[in-house]
């Protein structure tokens, strides 16, 4: 029986601002961050690619996006998903409403997501994984599309963010319940497509608030198999002000605390201990 435990810590929103990118670089150099999900419609994608090139040990995936920011398709036929100004809506409600009405513009979404993936490829990146901004890839038709794109572009890993019940999920219980139902289904769909996903996931209940104590607890409690831990680090600079001005969630996220947690020597030591014990279990 294989008792090895593997941890992949993934920073979402890589490429959104330079503040996110600097945090990713500091965290990977601290020996804690293993992956980052590139927001290919972000304002600092080229800077993020430079970070990735300086840190080849960092796995860079695609943060598939259908809300917040600008689409990459010119004059996109993404009916219902973009505002009159041409940018994505700031919330998930229009996307969910379109799904419930069975009017999702799937061919247009496929073209937009191909553009997002191909933008990363054009920079010379070899994507390590796919996931969704605000977990949009979990909607059943979009999950099938995500897996098809994973196979098409030979991207081997797709996120399935099922987080086990805990006291921490109480404050976000309705969202956790919906996400859990979608994520449980996602795990079997992803594997049926021949792609990989984590056995365990941590980060929904602590989204925007992954402190050192919470990250240490997550690392210390990892089970056999692969555990993905989702984080949202950024340096707390004026570069984040436009996000806080536009998105209510950005006013509550503790970006700097998440970065401090990832740069904690105690967290790095805990991860190293897991890696060492897992290595021994294989011999």
C-alpha cells in the first residue's frame, strides 16, 4: 500500500497584477509554492511569464476565465457573459443564469478558452494544469469542455476542488455545498477523460484568508495521495487598489497574510518533512 503524501500548493490569479506576480516569485523561492494558475486576460501576463522563466521549478497552469476582466476573443459572441462595454461581468450570476436557461454559448466559450490557452503557449509555456477562475470550469458542460481542451493541448491535470467538511466551512456553507456536489462529480469525469486530479483539496473555506496557522494545519493534516492547497497571495500595494475598488471580495482578502504564510520557514519545514517521510515510505 502506497502511503506517500504529495502536496501541490497553487496560487490562483497569477498574471492579474505585478503584485500577484512578485508574491508568486517570493513564495516559490521560499520553497513552498509549487504551482501557479495564469490568468491569461490579466494586466500583467508578460511579467508573470518572466517570473515563470526565472523559476522553472514552478508549474504554470491556465486559470480559465469567464468573469472579471476582458475576454481575449475580438468582439466575442459570448452572449450574456459580457457587458455592453465588452468586458466580462464582475460576478458569476450571468454565467449561472445562462447555464440554468440552457443558453450557454459553448462554441464561443471554447474559442475564448482556446485563446487563453494559446496565449500561454505563445509565450513558450507548457501548461501543467487547468482550473477555473471562481471554479467556473465545474459547470457540467464546461467541465466536459475543460477536459476536452486538456486532452487536445496535452495538459494533464484538472482541479477538482472538493474540500472535506470542517468547522471552517460553516461561514460559506451554501457555496461549499454547491461546489462540493460539482467537485465530486468532476473528480470522476476528469479521470474518465484520462486526466489527473488531486485526491484531496484545501482552500475554499480559507479563500483569501490562508494564514500561517491555517496553512500549517493544512500541511500537517495531509493524507496519503495528492493534496492540492489553493492560495491567493499578493503584495499589498497600490497595484491592488483597482481590484478593491471594483470587487467586494478584494476588500476582504488578506493577500499579504497569505504571502507571509507561504514565506514562513515553519511552513517550508513542515512541507519538507512531509516530502522526506513520503520519500522514505517509497523505499
